């Protein structure tokens, strides 16, 4: 396909420069303006999230795969991919971060590009895709011409094309709020993906991590998040996204206060906190008749 770089093109050119407008974008690995290799703690966290993302890809054992690393930065995620015996191509908008990756002599190929403009690779090229702390930056409008929904859809639609049928994309992200998370997942579903959100350690403020696990083609079984079992052994259900439209009872998407759903949600929260709560019955949340 003319004008579309292949793996050979990327190999011959370690870094393909994009326009100045792309370099001025906001997708920077981890949101850092300094090399992430400067802190051993950051390196450790990055390696752990990369390991978890590759695990969620469900790649076949003893078979090398070609992976795409979106927001590869200085190549820390790529180091783990290489250690696992896979090949990878990294994309990032920050030339400074890619310079660090070149200095570190990472094994993957590097491409300087704004993923909001799309994934410029031929269809079905990759066996999987990971991204660590990068996709949420597409929700920012850093220029008048930037439309977050359009940039997200462009990213997801071209990513869907670049992935092989039956493969997965695992995107670790830090959403600012539920609206941002809904925007990202909505555009992913619109592009044809299925899947949902895997949340590791949902009850921990520090260890909590969001992984958007997307399937190409037939919908697979959503992996379980780490630390998702309550003290009594009950499992916390993961969020799963479908193409069905769900209408909430109020504008904020929350159950109406004092309603049956609101009461059940409150009781479930208290159970997860280890507090004693009365069992649910058909009378739970039932309105009493007024007394005269």
C-alpha cells in the first residue's frame, strides 16, 4: 500500500520525523517532562505495568509475536517485551523521549508520530498492542483544531485495522474522571472493538490500575483483575462494555437517592468494607404506605 510504512521501512529508518504540529501534541509517556529512566521507582512501576499488560494480551507461548507499543517513551515497556522474546515497534510524540530510547539502544524500532493522527501501518500487521499511561492524553484539546472524540476515534479505528483478527490491545491509563473513561471506551467500541475494563486492586487508592482490554473480531472472555476478591471470598465483577445504550436514572449516571438500586449499592459498599449489613430481601428499598 503506497504511503504506508511497513516493518521494513521502520527498520531502515529508526525514527521517522512527523510534522512540527505532531511534535507539539500532548501524548507524552507517563505525563513526564523528564527521562523516566532517572528514577528506579518509576522503572519498577513501568516494568510491572508492562508485564501485566503483556500478560493480559494472552499471547501464545513459545511463539514470537510483533507488538505495537503506543506511547513507548524511552523504551522501558519495550525492554520487557524483548525479554519475553517478542519483537516490537514503538510510537511516541516526544522526540526527547525517543532520543533517550536510542541512547539506551533498545531492540525495538521507533517511530516519531502523533497517534491522534492514526496508526500508519498496514492492515493486520501486529499480533497485539500495549500502551502504558498514554491514551488518556488524547482527551486533551491542546490546539483549536483538536477534537478529542475525533482524535480518539481516528486512533482506535486505525489501530483496529493494524491488528490481526483475534488479537488484543491492552491500554493502561489514568482517567481523570468517569466522563473521560466513558469517552475513551465509547470511541473504542465505535471503532469496532469489544471488551471492557480490567481493574487491578479496585479497593486500593495507590495500587489501583485501569487496563482497557480490547478484542479484535470475536469477543473473548474478559480477564479477571488482580485483588478483586472480597474478604468473604466473593468476587468483584469487572466492568464490561457492550454496544447497548443504558439510560441512567439521573443526569450524573447515578441511582436516584433512597431508591432500591441506591440502597443496594450502599449495602454492597459496606459489605466490601467489612461492615455488618442486613441481608437483601424483596422488601429492601420498598416504600411504606403513609400512615393516617
